[in-house]
């Protein structure tokens, strides 16, 4: 509220001042959740060959810790036979796999 009072005062004091475009908090949070600036240019990743950084860069909802857990699981158990097998990794559930189904490759 105080921010808008200050912006309004600036706008009234300076006729050349333009107000920033407004976006609803919901629209902003949805946009940042699906298109973070840190995401890789590639929209897909091979979960059987990618390193932890690549996994966390490409997969939505996968940070460095979960990405490292995926790499460690793969080293211990061998390659994933399906994207659903990611659910065997601690912290990765069906909803996260579903959210990334178009980004996950096996070969």
C-alpha cells in the first residue's frame, strides 16, 4: 500500500512519470514457475546421461539436491527404464514426473 502511495505521489509530481505495467500476483507466480530465467534453452533432457546441473536447469521443480539424488540413484541402480521410474528417487513423485513429462527423454 505504501509503495502505491509513493508511486501515485511521484506520478502526480511529474507528468512525464509513467506507472509500471501491473500484473496479477497469480499470473506472475505461474509465469515464474513455468519459465524461470535459469532454465536451459533445451526443453528436453536425457535422464540417463545428464549431469545434475543439466537436470536442475531443464526439469521444472528439480533443484540441485534432487538432481544430485537422481544422478546418485542412476549410478547405484543403472539407467532408468521409464520416466515413471524417477519416482524411485527420494523426493520425486508422480506429480513432478507428470509436470516434466514433455521434458524427460530416456535416449
